C-alpha cells in the first residue's frame, strides 16, 4: 500500500511540474478584462504560437500590445519556433500543435486534423487503455466473490478483521489477475492529454480561426447558440451522449454500486455543463476520444465473451 501511495505521489508531482511551467494566458485589455473577438465571441489567448491570418484578429492583437508580426505563420510553425518555453510548452504543446498543423495541411482541414490526431494518440496509448478495459471486465467476473467478502466483514471494523479482509481481497485480485493500478493508468493520462489539447487549440490561430462542419472551432456552444447558430446544439448533444455511454461502460464492473452511480451522474452533468463553455474544437476532441473508448470496450467485451 505504501508503494502504491508513493507512486501516486510521484505522478502527482510530475503533473504539477509539467502544468506549472507553461500555460495559456488570456489576452487582456487596458482595463484588465478578457479580450474577445466580436465576430466569433471567443476569448483570445495572449501567448499564441503563430500569427493569425484573419485581419480582424490581427488588429485586435496589435491594439492590445501583442506584436504578432514577429511570430511565424502557422504554416511555417515548427517545434523550435519561439525557442525554449519550459518543459510543458516545449515538449508537449508545441509538438502537439505541430502535428495538428501538419496533418491539417495534408488533409486540408484543421478540424479533421484534430480528429485524426486524437485517434493517433489513442492508438499509441491503446496498450494502456486496453488494460483498463480488460481490468473492468475482470472486475465483473470477480464481483460475486468481492460482494461476499464485503458482506463477510460488513460489521467488523477492528484492525485484525480489516487486515484479513485486505489479504482475502488481494487473493481474489490475484485469482482473477486484477491489477488495480493498471486500471487507473489511463485515468492519470487523460487529464494532461486533455489540457495539452486545450493549450494547443487556444494557442494556434490556424485551429481556432477555422470552420469545420458548420462550427467555428474557437467558438463555444454558449456563444454560438447565443448568436443564433443552432448547429452548436449538435456538438453539445454528441458530448452528452458519448460521455454517457463511455461512463456506462467504465462503470460496468460495479453496476450495483450506489457510490459509482452517483459519481457518474455528477461527472456526466459536470462534463455536459463544461462542454457549453469549451471551444468547439475541444468538444470535437472529447467526442472523438469517447467514441474510441466505447468501440474499444465493445471489442474487449466481445473477445471476452
């Protein structure tokens, strides 16, 4: 148990280190208020990685003291553009932005490039995510024995009973080849991946200026719907549906656990509300990863059947 807690502490320290050495900075005016693009309604980022192409956006930046002329065009952006900007930006954000931009040049769409990049990353992390899905299936097999164990020690809270319960649980885990830590690995990876995509989207004008499937990628559904473009309702619905089924599959190993059900409901509502305030590009990434997770879990379930 001590070793497991130590591993979690090390991972937490690494995440804090990465996330504290380079973040998106909101563009603010002389009154220290966030600057928005009047056409798209999106809040603009100060520390963009490359130069916008839209003249209105360029003028907004110049009017607020940002020298965009010194930035490379997004088409010529490279991972070394702007020099070293900290571990998080230089080793994660810039390479991710470069990949999206170059795939976008190849497929002639940065929106499609976002989807392709999301899928490529999920394929790279597939060995880990597959283990997570398999662990969920193994937990379903072990559930009857784990339920019996819970009933056996339901009213016993002394140290000896808790120690025996822990030993018996470890035996059940070993019997079904369950590794609780491996089941959490992708959950630990998901947050930095999500933040990396958020940063790349916010800091690359070539992405947030583009339109894809009727969506302006930098615009949030809240702003889009407010401007009378109801296509933004569709992306919010897709986020909701994909999140619901993704959570449903992930909680399949504990279908009767009231705490898990309650937590999933809270997560579902939280993500759905967040999606209204997230850029359309980030919502596209979220839907793509959820759909991949659902398909992956279906494949694992079919192979286990």
